[in-house]
C-alpha cells in the first residue's frame, strides 16, 4: 500500500472559497494538485492544509475531481480544525482580542487549513485528540514569561495543544490494519523570549511519543506517524533535537524519502541532506529556505518497500503541476507486512 501526505495549497482567504474554486475548475493550484495525485496514485492520502466546511462539500468536490482521473477514494474524513476556532481570550499575549493568534490554532476563520483524509479502504473508529489541553499532555512544556504562565493562567486553562488536529485513524487494508497518527503542527517561528510557538510545535510532536508510551490510552496497532511536523532535525527554527529524538526512536523507522529535485535545489549552507527536503520556501532574508518538515514514520514492524518526495527538476514531468500546488512537496511511502 502506498501512503502519502501533502501540505498542498488547498486553503483560501475565507470560508467557502475553496469550494468555489473547486467547482469553477480554473484554479492553477487545484489543477496542480489533481495532476500530481493522478500521477502518484496513493492508496491513502492525508492532506494537511485543506479548508474544512461543515457539509464536507469541498472534500467531496475534490474527490469527484480525482475520480474523473480514475483515482477513487470512497472513504473520506475531515473534522473541524482548531485553526481559526475562536477562544474569547488573548492567547498570543499581544494585548488584543479576536486576532488570528487568539484562535485555538492560528487562523482567520473557523476551519482554515485543516486535515483531510482520503482512502481506498474502510476507516475504522477514530480517536480525536484535537481537544487535548496543552497543559494536560504528560510532560507538557508550557511557556512562561518572567516566572509567570504566558500569556496568562486563564489562557493556559483553555489552550488546546493541537494547532490544527491530532487524529488516530485505523484503516483496514489488504496488508492488515494500519493506524494513522495524523497531525499538522504550528510553525516554530515568530517567537518571543517565552518561545511559545517553538514549545507548542515540539509538544505537538511529543503527543505521538506519549501515545506510544501508553500515556494517552491504548497503543495503536500498526501505527504510522504521518503529517506535517513543521520541524527539520538539522536546519531552521524550533527545537530540532526533539525531531532527532523521534527519528531515533526504535519503535519507529524513518524511510528517508528523497528526491533528486530537492538535492539539485539545495540552499547554501544547509546542514542536513537536501535530498530529504519536503518544502521549497524562500531562503536568506525572505524565509527559512528548503527544509524537511513532512514525515511518514511507520512502526518498526512494517516492511518498507519504497519511498520518495515528489520534487521534479525544472522541465521534468509534473514540474509545473507541483510548483503550482504550493511550496510543499508530496511525500510517499510504500508498506507491507
């Protein structure tokens, strides 16, 4: 079975706009997504930046577009995202209320940039950890400023850990049950001395270690950690040692998905292997540069057949489609028992 995850650009500036663009059929980013997925043909696909709507209309419309390309996903799931979910409090400590940083996850409207799952095979009963309060995570590292909780005790009493979502989803496949540990973490940037975003990013990743430790309920069968950590183990911002710790955990394995396109597009001074990069952000003074932020980490019990990152070189097939779909690149891994 081929698993894939992608932070493709399926978020828009307001509610309902993604559905509008899907129905009009003229959006170049959506066309790039469709073309790329039709070529890669994953059996299970996790999208980590897709706007959510209450009727699931956008996800259904995307599935219809993919079915026209012979890629059928009869089993689908999307839940409300924490991004844009109003809190009523000042969660980012800027002294103002109602901004995107005051939502449970940074966002301008409810449902912005959430998770969406599409599968060829049936989905089992899932567990949603998206409502877990940050302070309730075993070993939580909550931000503090001048010896006090940041931004306030009241804020930490309601602050959810997930900036988007944390899902535990079993899928019944011909190779046996695979349990997806799916998430998309906040970027560890725009921090003050309290390091709120870096700490939250690292604790969003730590959820999966606590789950494998048995601290958050039963340990899932056939686990695969999948999604956007927004954390590179060697380059960029954030608590990089936390990513190294997960990659070295003996309960998981790192298939090391690579692409020659990323290798050819390496940034000057990169410490990590550029062939492993999964996002093409501007470098230098304009941004963090190319990084490895998207992961598929199967349990050590799975047999990895193959893996890769869809990052074509200029002029190669899919190069224009992938570029149009946004800075993130699709990551895939093939597994068997």
